[in-house]
């Protein structure tokens, strides 16, 4: 008995010695500790294999992801060689209707995949937008602003449009007369003599003229000339091949582009990086044209949307036209068009440039006219939709779409001929990532819990939602192809069981839980083991999700990291970034470094709270738009209320509360330190927005409109206007080559703090880091400074 006790004590001691020691350096190994997430998971068309991209935890940061394959039973995992990986089913591609072939672009060339890949083009030009023609015997693509069609049988190539930019005259046909048009008399005489002196030269010249005459005949359609600064973004050939629908875009060069200098480079010289424009500046625009492939006649989209003239526009009109106020065409943004399987129906998503309206239009290629299928309006802003938020039910003219009509994102269908959209899902939860099959929809939803994400299946006509995933947590799953869509293989076909329906629900599932990093599971078998071996030696917490009341009565969800034997003391509130993002859930957090850092803080006696504040994702429209015209308003109040709740309910010392976060979280940290200085004794603002008038247009204009139309919203939302309120200790960290939130934001705030004679602040700069840090050394330096700040100021 004594011997057994000794052995148990030795085992316990050995286990304790082998347990991972939490240090900032250890945690900030990042993926080198927690592992890499399997990406681009896709089934082979026959449903026999799953392909995905993955890196081992030990792979260098800068190394590319490798391609792996595993069997449908979750067995036989192996890494593919480079040549094998090239022949793997593509992840992003346009597929044939039977899902056996695909076309895609790689390094500017068009490829066909039908079990192996082969190049359809091999040029120095850049091709884009490949698709199968309706007969699937040819492939269309865009090159040099025009639509080309290549035959899969013989490789012959035909140009179907004649679009020229503002600087071009049209397709170049180098006839002898064109070459000699500006020739001198001497040059013309020499050319004529050359043909007289050689029958071969004369014959080849005649053949050249004949070939070029045929070429002219092929593209003898009228040219369509673009405006200065315009280029073709995409072209879709209609199923009957009578029309080419072109999306024409401008890059908005009228707006001044900021400069993001990179100081530490391979050459030793400073290099200017391309950067996005600021909100309110001229933005890129697009328009749609239907081009007849027989004669080049062009019909430009007529959407018929108007708005009243502004006061300035009316004054100018009165000066020049002397007319009463008339509406003007409304500025809109056009999104990629969706086509039915038979190619006879098209839906064009259109979003108002002021972000208040969205329309789904039925589009007629012959006339380029539209009619409204569905319209949504939001006094704040309509939610941006992903590519998987609209489509046709296969083989039908039934349109499915996602809409926040009830205040939550749900699935609807509407007949292309018209009618009222019909809700297929409802309730206080969200639907996303919809895929339509012939008989069923497959989608993810938070129906089980707003903190979990599961995969569901539902008949296309509506009905019961069948949950396909079971384990609590976060699921990102792909269903195996249905048996009917798999190519037959008589030599290896097993006898079908009487009830073979379960084969239709084999899943390739990237699954995670609060304290379990994402791994790939196929048919319930764990395929990957992402973390480093030492990761599992630490008792990572299944962090409890709590709710507390905000001042306006809203129930705020949060993750509560509470040390063992907690008896009151200091606390830190973490603010997630991205604005519209959910971090309080049962999955592995995208802020996994912070998750591990919070364990280190717990070991040092801190209580940590992580709140899904107003504007976080996953809680419906009202939650999403609560910050309209005032960022740093109700969302900051939520964190102040969190601090008061901690003091009231968890014996936290109200004078020893810190706050930190990155990006939007850094912005909230600044607003907290500047506008509620008695609440937070210390704060760390990482890559923070300091002035929203300097951020990008698509995100900011949604929430605050534009600086020139709503300056008050920008002033009350931007920390730089409130810097005089700083009392506690502030740390600012920022990457100098940040092309998202520019380093200039921090530089301008630093100058403001200097002019205000503030002394209780410090700034750390990272010369080689973008918005999201890459190097473990940079991560470690940043978080050592954060830890030092809290240890020093929250004693």
C-alpha cells in the first residue's frame, strides 16, 4: 500500500512538472501552441474523400498550408505531394451541374478540373470569371475587358464582345494598310518592292490580309467604349448566348489615397504600401450593361430608383435649368448576379449607397430592365450579406434569400414571377451559410443556443429543421454529396442497405469547443490533432457564460474567468474587436491568444470578463444597430455597467479595474479611458481607431453616415476629441504597416496627448506588423507590456 502511495505521489509530481507553464512567451507562440485550423474543407464529387488545407503546429509561420486528403470513414489521412495537390478538387470554382467538373483561375490562367486539372489558357494576360456555357461544352472567361469562349473539345477560342477602354481605339488588327498608314514615301516604296522581289513575301502578305479580314469579321460587332477609369469586373454569357451581361467598375481615383510607409524593408529604403481611402471620399462605382453578341448593341441597366435633390443640387439646377425640383437617380452599389440553372432567370442584388435600402431585382437581359422581387429598408443600415445569402433552388425558378425582416436573420423563398417572400425559419436566432439542394436546404443556425452553432437540414418547401450535428459547441460542417450525384463505379459498389439514408449525412466537420481548438472530424472520427502536445497538459477552463443587466434593462452575455478561491480584488475587462463579431460562445475563440492570456491573469489573481456588447454579432438587428450614429455610446455603457456589476456582485475593487482590446476593442478602451476615467484605472488600446473620419468607407459609413453629411456623429464617436479626459494609465500599441487601421491614427493621438501635456501614457510601435500581428516576438512584446501595465497600476 505504501509502495502504491509513493508511486501515485511520484506520478502526480511528474505530471505537475510536465504541466505547461503559462508565460507570455509560451502563449504568444499562438498557432505554434494551439495549432492551425483546418481550412477549405471540401468533399470529392464522388463523396469518397475529403480534402482540406492544414499546417502542423510546428510549421514555420511564413510556410504555406499543405493539402491533405482523408477517406469518407475518417481514416487514411495523408499529406499530398505538390503534384497531387494540384490535382485535388478546387475549393473556389464554378462547377458543372452534375458537380463532376469545375473551372477556376490559378495565377491568372483558367483551368478545368475533371479528376485532374488541365490548363485552358496559358498566357501572360490575366484571365478571370470562368464559367461553363449552358451546354457545358465550352468555358467563358474575361480577358482584357472582353468575354472569350474556349472550346473544351479542340481549344478553339472566340471573342464575343468588343469592349474598349477610354484609351483604346478598338481591337487591334494589324493590316498592311494600318501599319503603313503613317509611313514615309521611302518606306512605302521599299515595302512594295519587297513584295515584287519575292513571291514568298507576296504570298504571305496576302495570307495575312485574308486572316486579318476573317478576324475583323469575327469581331465585327460595334465597339462599346468605357469611360475614363472604368474597367470590366465580370461578364456573364446568357444561356441562349444572345447577350453578354457586363459589370463595369471604377476604382474611384478621385479620392486621395493615404500613404502607409514601410520602414524596415529588404532594400533598406522606405516603401509606400497601397492603402484604402478614408470614409466619405470618392468610392468605386459599378454599372451593368447588356451587350448583344450579334451586333454589339448595348442596353445599360435602368433600375428606376430615384431620390430627392439635395438643397445644393436644387440650387445648381435652378441656376442652369430653371426648373422645379425633380428627383435624381439614386446612387447604388451593384452586387454579383445570381442565375437559375436553366439560365432563364437572373436576380441582381442592389444596395443603396447610403446603406438604408436593399433590393433584389429580377433582371431582363434583352432590355436591361428590372422589377423588384424583394425590398428591405432600415433607418440605420441594412446588413451586409455574404455570397451564401441568395440563390435559386436547383432546377427551379424559386429564389431563396436571407433577410432580417423580423429583426433576426432568417431563410425565405419567393417565386421569381413575383409574390410575397415566405419565411421558412423564424424565432430569436440567426441563420447563415445556406446551401440549396434539389429537395433540401443545408444551413447553420443558432437555434439550439445563441452561443452554439449547428448544422441543420430542411425541405425546400419548409418544415421541420433536422439538426445534423450533436456535440455542444461550434460546428462548420460540409455534408457529403448525395448518392445520386456520385459517379457510378460498378467495380467497387457495395450492396446498398435497405435504409441508406444515413450515407447522405456524412459530415466533414471542423468542430471546436470553448477549451478545445478546432479539429476536423469526418464521419465522427477525429482526423486532425491541431495543438502541440504540451497544450493538453494545461487545465484550460470551460469558461462559464453569464448574463448581467445593463442600465437599460438589456441582458448582456459574457464569459467570466474567475480564479479559484476568489476572494475579491482586481479585474480586467477584455473588449473584442471587429465591431460586428461574436466572442461569447461555446466554440474556440478567434481571440485564442487572449483566451490563454486570461488564464495567465487568473493565475495572478485577476478576475477577467469578456462581454458581447451592443453591436456584437449573433443577437439580432436591434443589437446590431444599437450604435447607429454613436460608437462609444451604448457599447461603452455596456462595459461600464460590466465594471459596476463586477464590483457589486463579485467583490471587485472598483478602483482596480483595467480594460484592453484591439482594433474596435482598442477604440472602446480609449473611449473608456477618456470619457469614463473614474471607472478604469488602466487601459491598453491595441491598433485602435482614434478618429472614425480616417477609417474606411464600407464599414464606417454604415454606422456614422459620412463626415460631410453627419459631422456630429463623427465628433462624438472619435476618441481624439476626448483625450483631455485621460486620468488613468494608458498604453497604446500599433503596427506601423497597418493597412486597415492606419498607424497615423496613433500618431495623431500621440500628438494630441503631447499638446494636452498628458504624462501617464506610453506608446509602442511595431515596424513590421500589419493590423493582425504575425511574428510571435511582436505578440510577446505587446502582451508583456499589457501585463506590466496591469501589474503596475492595479496592485
